[in-house]
């Protein structure tokens, strides 16, 4: 059995009690506050070391803050780490002047968070599968290949020679997440010191329902089997095989796939390769949704592997949303009307059906929602379209405007929520996907990519909800 004597010590456990979770976030907040106060004091007193200017001093502070956040969130796991993963690829949450600094540090949370001790995870495997790893696998490397928010991943070999990835859930992570939900205000206060644009509470509420499902590896196994069946035989999309006979409530074993991680791909691949990868990702997300009413709800780049031949392997199916056929058809109706130039009452009726909008919207709200939907659908309505940060910044700006508008209206009309389950989550995922495609600067006729152009035959396979 390999790797027995070269394992990093790792963390003893995930802090799971409510006080421990509060302490972890409170310690991060205190550290950030101290750094901020120290930097502000030096700037005010003109005591900037080494003769550096104000901009350089501020940059140094933000680099320190970003590393502090990576360290703290990586140790806590759970929802704080999920939030850090979101920040690593959704650029417009982060002030532009310091975007690269935070992205560089927080992207490490996608696969390189502080791992837990091997002995803790070995116990989970034995309890779940009834035997120690050395009896279940021909080889098992105890150094994890990835450490994420819910569990960490090891490489192993089955008796028949198959290379596999073994995902093992952190003990106590479910309780930790429950306590995170009780500490949202503490989380918001900590992040607001550095990232005032980020609405932490809303972002966490968006992912709460689905993150519970991520702790259910039986549910994830079934999700992965469904995606595997959907994309079986596709030349560009790879879904790892699941070895369900080696899976349990807290252990998931699937095919090991060799490929470049996000950072490696960005550094090594040219524009044409990145564009190819972007098209594959787009087709996977929206092909799954509009052909099968299903989408993977955790699109952060750590869940992709990029193969040299242009294929993309998709990992982690713990967070999945499903829609009924009639709901998907309603999404497509909105898109078709938008493409045909239909506006006003007909489009509004279709939007109401698709998104479960209330009958009490006034003209100001309708005008905004029409414009917002047309903005979101723009990549599939304009022929060849290139994703870039200008577009994602506009989407972000209008999303924030929506929050302000409907908060103001709620003062007189009361609060309303879209009645279609999963729509808030879908909006977040779509925005996250757009951020990824903007990083790749992906360009295509997205409508035709899915066989859905105006002169195409056959059923619509639209690229947007």
C-alpha cells in the first residue's frame, strides 16, 4: 500500500460546534480588522515602510487579507469555504483593483484546501465500507489529491487494476454546515470588511438547500449515474464511471481521470483550446438542462478536468437541480419569443409561466424584468457572441439593481419570491458559468452550437433558460 510514510499531518478535525464555528469566523474577522486598522494607521501617519506609495501599501494589505481568508476558510470547510470558492471565479463580487489578488489566493480553495489527517478519513472508510482501505483496494495513496469543502479525494487502484478516485466525507461536516446557517450574520460581517459588494447572507441562502444534498453521497451517486447515461458516447463530454459496489453513505468511488486543472489549463493552453473548452462546458450545462431538465449546481472550475484532446471531464454531482418537462418548455418558450423579437404582453405571459412571477408586478417592475431577461439571453440571440468581463459586469450590475428595485417595492407591496423551485439557484449558476466563460473569452454562435438556430430543424435544444 503506497504513501504510508509520506502523508502530511493535516488538520485533526473540522470544527463543527456552533461556538467553534463562530470562533473560526470571529478569528478571521478580528485578524482582518487588525490588518485593516494597522494599514490605515500607517497610511494616516505617513509611516509607509520602504518608501512605498499608498497604492503599494494597500495592495500589500489585500494580499495579506487574501491569504488569511484562504487559510481560515480552508480549515473551516463547509459554507465559509463554499463562499470562498464562489469568490474565486465570480469576478464581479471583488473590487476590480484587487480582483487578481483575491482570485489567486481563493482559487486554491477549489482543490488545495488544508487537508484533514489521514487517520480521521481512514475511520470514515472503515465505518462506511466495513473494512480498512488496504483490504478494499490493491493500492491506496494516503496523500489526498484534492481537499474541498465537504470531503477530500484520494487516488487508489482496484483489484482489477482500475484507477479510481475515492472521495471521503469529512466527519461532522453536516453538523458544521447546520451551525454555519446559524452564523450567517457573523460571516457577513467578516467578509464585508474586504468585499463590501458581496451580499454574503443572500449568497449563502442561495446555496443552502443544495449544500445539504452534497452531504448525501447516495444522492450524488445517483446523480452521477444519471449524467453518465445522458452523455454516454458524447465525443467531448466525460462523466467518470461510478463503482457503486465500493460506495457508501460517506464514501464515493469513481473512475480516476488524468487532466489539467483550471489554473494549469489557463497557463498552458492557447486561445483556440480555451475556446473549445468553453464550448464544451456551455453545451454540457445547457444541453443537460434543456434536453433533460437537469443541471449541475456547482460549476466552480475545480470541478472540471481539461483533457489534451479538447474533451472536458465533469466532477462532483452532489449539488443537482431538476426541473419538470413543462418548466423546461416554458424556459424555451421565453427564449423563442425573445429571438423572434416579441415583446410586451406575450413575452410577459411566457415569463410568468416560466418563472412563476406574481400577478401584482407594476410597469416599472415589468420593464426591468424584460430588459434583464433579454440581457441574460443575449449570448444566444446575437449570432456569434464573445463572453468577456464587460458582459459579466453588466449582468452583475443589473442583478444588484434588481435587488434594490424589489427591496424598494417590498416596502409598499410586500415581499414576493418566484414560485418556481430552484430558480434563484439557477440564476446563480448561470452567472457563475458566464464568469467562467468570460475567463476563457469563449466565442461561438451559441444557439447553433446546440443545434437550435433559426434555420435548424428538429426540437429546440436551447442554450439559455
